[in-house]
C-alpha cells in the first residue's frame, strides 16, 4: 500500500500514521452541546467503499494528508494536504480580491543569477551478473 | 439427536448412516417474535439463551453467508478472563464460567482447553501493571499468578531470555485461560438453538430495517420481508452498515485484523503466550498448527485481508519472542473486520429505535465473549433491562463520559 504524499511522492504505508475520519477536521467548540461533540469525536459513517481519511507523514515530511481510498479494495485514489484544503475555503470567501495583496504564486526573482551546475556523467557501470534464481 | 460416546459406537457399527444434519435449513417465515441480524458467535448465542433462559423460541437468526463464515471462523481462539476495569472484569469472568460448562450445556465438543494464558512483561512499570491486573482478577474471583523471570523460564524455556531489546521481566499466568475450537462454538450454539426451535436462515442478507413512528416493525432481506417485534443487530464489523439502515451512526470504525496459522508441528507450545511489548499472541491448535496474530493494520478496512507491513511486524514479534518457530512454514493468513470503539469496550444496549437492540463494538476481543454476550443480550431483549455484568456497555457512554478505556490509550478508535 503506497500513500501518494503531495510533497514526497508515493511512499510506503509504513511511513504514515493513521488517525481516522476527516470528522476530526471540524472541531466543535468546547462548550458545544453533547450531540455535536459526540458526532465529531465518536460517531462515524464508517463506509464500506470510497472514503477519505487522515494520515500523518510521520516518517517523511510530517504533513497531514486527506487520503481518498477504497476500504473494500484498499485502492488508494489520491491524497491532498490538509493545510491546502483548509486554506482554500478562506480564499474563496473573499469576494473582491484585494489589489494590494501580492499574489502568493509569484516567484521572487533571484538577485544574482545562480551559477550553472555541471553534472559529471557517471562512469559506465559494469553489468551485474545474473544471479541464480 | 443427542451426541454421546454410545451414539458414536452405535453409528460406527451401522456404517454412520444415522447421523442427521446438525441444524435444519428452513425457509424464513413472514413473521417472528425476534429477528437476530447476524449468525455469528454472538448472534447464535443470543438466540440460544433467549430460548434456553427465557423460553423465547419464535426466533429467526438471519445470516448473510453460511454459519461460521464471519469472525467466529477467523479468530485466534483465545479464551480468558483477565480484564481489569470494573464493567469489563465481571463480564469476562461470567463468560469464562459459561465456557467451563459449555460442552455439557451444548452437548457439543467445543474443545475448550484451559491450558493457561501467560502475559509477559518487559519493564518494572509493566510488571506493576500486571500485578495490579492480577489483583483485580483475584478480587473478581478468578485466578492469577505473578511470575518472576525464573518462574517464566521454568515453565516456558523456549522464549528468548537473552535478548535485551525487550527483556523478559516476568509474567502474569492465568491458568483458567486457554483456547477453544472456534468453528465448533458456532456449530454447537447453532445446533443448540435449532433444537430449541430457532430458525437459522443462511444466505439471507438484510437490506433494510422497517421502522414506523420510531418503533421497529421488521426487516427487508434478500429472501423476503420478515416482520418482527424485536430486532437485534449483531454483525460485528458491519454494524455501521446495518445501523445505517435504521438511520443511525455508531461510535464504530471497522478495521482489519490479520491472523496466521503454520503447518502442523509436534506439540511445542503448551500455553497461550502473549508478548507484552509487540502485541503478539500465539498458541498451538490440536491439529499442530501455530495460531498467532498481532495488531490490527491500523487503517479502516472492510477487505477481510491485510497488508505486508503488519505481516512483517507480527513475524518480527514472534521471532523476537520465540526464535524456535522461525523454520515453521506459514500456511495461511487471513483477516476479519473488527468493530473498533473509541474506548475498546463493547456495546450491549437498546437503540433509540424501540424494539431495536445492538450488540457490537467487540474490537478484536469478541471470541471469549461469545457465551456472556449472548447471555446478556438475551437478558436485555427478554426483560428490557441490562444484565448486571453488562450494564456498563452503553451505546451512549462516549457521549456521557462513562467510557471503559481498558488499554488506557485514549479516545481514538484504532488505538484499542
């Protein structure tokens, strides 16, 4: 089972810590009524089929991921960063874009042009002899 | 038909022509007093004790596959009463007493073998917790012995006492713990319930639960509609799917637990041994295979099979504990669907729907609970009140804060 970390690429399942349902992402206030707390902390849809769940890339970049998986076939269909998913709704809520705001995606121009890297071609490797089966 | 040694002899002389089917295969009637959804260990024992203890026999047990195809046929067969928390302690103690009379009760050989279960410890702190657990067991009226390293070595010399990563400090021996043949438990309860008039309906999947004005009326199935005054959901890992038919969300997350069996070996492991550090447990069946397992895979799953990381982890734990098994060939591995709760303890309770009952949330410890779960569920359904030893297994205990966190690992479904 490989989890496609958006930052690290597909990594072995062993690198990740499984938390549980995305219900955990919608925190309710500590003084919310018991039903709301019960729903968020304990009650689960627990679907047989396509689900999303929260995985933490403990053995890698330490990002929290929302993974789309199938709980019957174990197929891993995709993953997104929890942080990115939570930032997106805030940006959409701003109806009129602030002209003073710098666009996030604009790359800063480097002051000094970096020196070109030269990479030496590795020497030809001898072919590894075939091992007996 | 009553099984006995005399019958075996007589039938042997008659060419074994007189044996009948262990249970009937009736068609479902349009209505019953009680419908039990799920023909696994707990569903069958519930039906049996409803009939035996409460005289309620107009029951249908609806099993979507064949009797024994669920977790009752997949577990690692451990039977024990070494729980610590009030709420759990008395329940499993009651269950073990039922196990001890089960073969006479069911007139069926379930091969209950009280060979002793030894839990090892690997630090001073862990030894302290075993002492506390042992005292709780003794207070409950069950047996427990706290063993030193030397005492463990004398009884179980083949463990690796040289390894320093998880040194063996000692263990807690529970002599009345042991194993039983899981298939036979299903068959014994099935036959017993059938003999008392319960209809076992196999290959009958429930597809809907009929509720009118908050009262259960019956179920829809692949073999037709069935009306019932009382309906019980006893389907382990599929509890959320069935409860959803009643519009309910449960505090359950379904996970895969893998189990393994090796080729048959000469008797070499005489007890049930539980590793205190790697969550590994092993025993040897009467057929000679080593039966063992470890943790769940830790991600939600309905696949009934797991993945290689946990296979590796279980094998590592086994090799760390008893390197002598290294040459044994693993014949089979499989998985089941575990209904994990936020505190690792089960639910035997009414639901908000009148007449609809729930027995679920056994995590991966349901096999030892089969007798008491059925006993208590039958009591609840027949009388309307929780049995004394199961009264804390409430469905709403997470909401009200009365959790039974036996492992002490906190409120996360996959940590128990």
